[in-house]
């Protein structure tokens, strides 16, 4: 009877352990699923814009919308509030997309918090920088930048830039600088070799001077013949 009781207690203990482990796993998976459902990418299902808020853009270093691959590009967002309500500009974010399918994001850029309240009749200019990946190809892409804002009750967004841009390899200036440095290095090396020869072998310098002096005092055959005929 005691053996049967021990078996019953062990069975009850193991059942309780298995039940608690299974409950913990199911609770964790449900928590992860809830978190995934709650997270929404800022560039997905963006809210609409306010009609009386005007935005514009400027690439101060690249007004032709052509950008060098691998560089950090600066874009300016001008935000003008013509509405009767104040808006809190919360952030700016951008993305580089395929020109054939805008939903295909080639590169997502950083979500930059702003936190500036733009009152009615005011306007601000915000700076946003993004880094073009060095492995991008020198072709055309669709580039988009969006500013996010709210009125403490409703969230809004305005895409202030959405156009096709061209990327290129920044090699011209680099090649010129490299060529100039290489040429200077070669000329400096040649000069050092000649200086070393003159310092280490002074007899070589003397022979060169002697040869030059002999060449300067040597008379040609016709001149010698005239001198002899005059005598």
C-alpha cells in the first residue's frame, strides 16, 4: 500500500510540473503574438495629412536629386502650419524603394524623433540625414521621406518627398586626388635618389663637371684649321 501511495504522489507531482511548463510556454507564445500584433512599422498604413499643413523639401548639397553611393545625404523638411490648431511634430523617417514596386523597400532609414510644437501661423525647417548603403547599385530608385505629427488626439503624417532619384559612384574626385598624390610621390622619390647619388658618390659629380667643361672648351676642326692657316 505504501508503494502505491508513493507511485500516486510521484505521478501527481510529474503531472503538476508538466502542466506548469506547458502553461508557461503557451503564455509566453501568446505574449509574443500580442507584441507582434501591437507593433506596426511607422511606414505601414500611415495616417493622412492635415489639409492646412504644407510641407516642402530641399537637398542643399544635391539639388539635382542625384546622390553618391555610400554618402550621408541631408534633406530639409519645411513645415508650415496654416491651421487653427497647434501640431506636435514627432518624427521624420524615410525609405529607399524599388522604382517598379514601391512596396518593396530596398533600405529603411532611421526614425528620427523631433518633438517640436508648431503653433498656428508658424513654420519650421527640420533636418534629416540618411546613409546610402555602399552596396547599392548606380541606378534609379524611388525615395520617400515622411514627417509625423499629432494634435494630442489624432496622429497625422505628410510625405514631403516622393520622387525618383539617381545614384552614382563617387569616383571622379577620388581618382584625381589619388593621381596627384601618386605623381608627387614618384617625383619626390626620383629627387631623393639623385641627391643620394651626389652625396654618396662625389667623384661622380666631379666627372660630370669635368666632362661638361671639356665639352665647353673643345674647338671644332674648321676653327683649328683657320687658326693654323693664319699663322
